[in-house]
């Protein structure tokens, strides 16, 4: 089972965990990525996330299915928020259910590392001094599925 969503709504890790797994799963873990108030020695007051929403959801689904196949975990839920977020808002939730702890931890780590590498999502940091900067992100190749549908989170 996979739940993969990109949303402007507030994330609720407990609710996502509740949607996963069954009685045969002895390990259930939750990772929350939160907006922090600093980066590179600068005070961060806000992050703004933009994404190709449809494509991003597809990529999250693909990454989650790969993690299930590689680790043997039972279920993965991953949600990424877009729009403007302030510290300590939650921007990412990864929930994993598995029979044992090792597959749960491995699946969670795989999802996080791969979405950092492949997700068509960009973030702009806004600093206390009034400046801002776009950081990283993955731009899909021209002609890629959904590549023309960028959705900017509300500011």
C-alpha cells in the first residue's frame, strides 16, 4: 500500500500512520521534516515550496513503490507540503509500516534520500535580513510526464 500526496494543507503524521499497515506489522515509524529557523549561518523566517504537483505525486508514488520492493516494508505514506511555511511547520511526512524495524527504517531513509534527489519541487528561503534565495530542487526533463503543469503554492 502506498499513499503519496503533495498538498497545501497542514500535514498530520498521526493521521497518515493510522491509514497504514495492519496487525501483522510490528514496526511503524514516522519521520517529520520541519522548517528550521536557520541555514548556513542565516536566520530563516520562511520557506516557500513550489512543485509540479501531478508529477511530484507520481514521483512520490514511484519512489515509495521502489522502497517497498527493495526493503519488504508493508506500506508507505509520504506527503509533501507546498506553499509558504514558517518554523517549525511540518513540510514532509514519511510514515512506514513493516513486519520488523530494519525494513521500516530502510524504507523511510530510501524515500527521503530519493525525494531529495528526484522530486520536482523547489524551495525558496526567506531570511530575517529581507533577502531570499532559491535552493536546489529537481527540474524534470523537457517532455517528461506532467512537466508543463507547475503549481505554485499560495504565498
